[in-house]
């Protein structure tokens, strides 16, 4: 988990130089959102409780997310003697801006990157001990920090494994990982998650949120949903939100204040709260501090999550009948939150994106996206539509990317362009409507969809990942 101005955070893969790393470190100290996403002023949510028969699975994108978002859940599970397992998708080894502050120098060489991954592994063990968790209850998958969303989008099947940003690895490098040497491929991540979930049989799963602005958090949610579908398991799912601009407020620890959702998500997501005792709050703070590389470089921001409760919530799946009823996906206005982190020239071209409606029209899926303003030169809208069909290996299903530019549109399956895909794109002022044949998506039962805007290769804004339930085709 980190807070870096989005322009720098999202452009990191192409700018890994010493100068940029120093800039990242300085930006992490000085850069803060000036247009806060205020918490909902009036918020009520049911309380989440753990049952004596529960089996608790915590899925964390990086070491410290487990303490930050679920420290109270972990403590309650431990005190009740419940079966508990914590799984880390990555070792957080690409968080170079914090390493600059921690080591007082960049850690750019592959051996140095892996060494920092080991440091964060050990920090996770230390934090777990504070929370009463034994080392054998932790599992580290070791996939590439800041790379798992790219794996999700474009590294399946015949595609080559991802090559990580700093370590230049194409497979899990850690000897203490769940499966050392696993290639950086989508099917490998999915296989690991399925094996762990199948063996553990959780009743409640806590995982990252589909509206989170961190790519590894987005990816873990998507991979986890597919893993549960493949296994035919239906545990209760409790996503936790970490990365959204200008939230939570106020900055710094406020242990007597409630943690409430960002205002623009308060009515769109079904939320639960988990009240914490003063002892649980204090122990969560201590666990967070055990993640020294992260806490010492960003204590005030991380402590903002130390509140009187923990917060969990998810979007409902959009169930589409064969009759083609139109459903509203979101009602919030297109976002410009975070645009203050861009240069003046980039701000002028910032375009927010929000899902509006979706419908099943005959053999087509029709989705509408509303933009904060019309597409401009150099700005693209990318829509991702990944179909899932029961009984069909997800690796073999199409991974469709529709790229809508100011003047031209392209369709891809992972990295392969599909010139005759049959996708229709309709533009009307700030609205873009996509009509996608269900056959192109592999005649799916479900579809995971996402939309985001880019300025060249710089991501500007992202709509949440949503699940569309189409029923059997």
C-alpha cells in the first residue's frame, strides 16, 4: 500500500531511473491530494460479525495491506480460535520510493529488489506476530509488485510471461514463496489461488476492492472472483478499500472517529462495518508500524486508517436477463478527483470515466460509459471485457480490450489485434456506447468489465471492475 501522486505512481514502469525514484520519494512526502474525496457525512451500515464456525481467509495485494485493512478482523479471528490464513499476492518489491527513504538509496539491481522483497516478507511476519498470527498461517505467492494487473490483462495462454519492472524476472524468484519459479502468467496466479482456497475452504474472504486505484488491488479482486467461480464456492466476500484519492480524512490517526466510505461510493456499494475495541485499535497500530519500510516513509497517511471500525463493501453483480432489461451500473458523475496531481497541460486534457448502463440486447452486450468531457487528441478510452463460462478454462476465454480513440477504434484479444471483431462504437458528446457480440466474449455466463482513460500511456481515471451475470448462454 502506498500513497504517491497518481501521475508518478502510474507511470512508474516506463520511468525507472534514479532521478525519477528521487522524485517519487520527494513526491511521497510533499504531494497530497488538494481536492479531497470527502467521506459520506451521513453513513449507516450493518455490523459484520464472525461466527464460531467461520474460516477466515485474508487476501492481501502487498505486505501491510493485511494490517491496514483487516488488523481487527485478524485479531477477532485469533481470539475466537478460528482457522485463519493470510495470503500475499506480491512481496511489495517494486515500492521504490519507500526503499529510497528506508535504505537512503535506490534499490534498482535485481538482487537488491529481491532483497527488499525479503525485507517486506519479514516485516509481514513481524506484524503477524503482533496480531497473534503464527508464521505458518501466512503464504507469500511472490508475483510481481506493480505487475499483476498487466498479467491479468495480457499474459495468458500463449502470451509470454511478464518481465517485472526492476528485477527483470519472469517467474517467482523467492525460495520461500508458495511456488518458487512459477511463471508470471495469469493461469499461474489463478492456479495458486484456487489451490489455496480449495484446501482452506473459507467461509469469509477479505480481499481488495474492485474500485481501488492500485493495479495490484484491482487484479487480486478479479483473479479471486474467477477462482471462486472455478471452484464453485460461495463464501461471503468482504472487499476493503485502500487507494482512492483524498480518502480517508482527516490525515493521521483518529482512533475515536469512524471510518466511512468516500462520498461517491457510499450509495453504490453495500457496506459493512466491524467495530474495534481500544485494545484492537492499539494492536493494529503496532502491527502497521512493524511494516517499517512503509510506515516510516508515510506514517501520517497510513495512520489515517486507524479508526474506530474497519470498513468492507462490494458492488452487487449486475444480473442481466435474456429480455435485455437495461440496468444502471453507477450513478456518480465522472470523476476528476486526482487531476490536481497532473501538470497543467495534462489537467487540461484530463477525462474522467464512469459506467452508466448495461443491457443484454439479443446476442450482444451493450454498455455505456460517460466521460467528463469528449475525448481529445492523445486521450483514449479502454474498455476491458473478460468473459467467463462454466466448464471452460478461463485461460482459453477471450480477454477483449476495446480501445476508443478520438477518431479511431481498435479491438484486441490480449495483445492480438482483431480487425473484424464486430464491435460497434457509438459516440454522442460525452457518452460512448459499446455493442459487443457475446460470441466475441466466448458466449459467457459472466463478464468482468472495466473502463479507464489514458493520456498516451498515462492512466487518467478508472471506472470500477464490475461483474455482469448473464446466465447460461
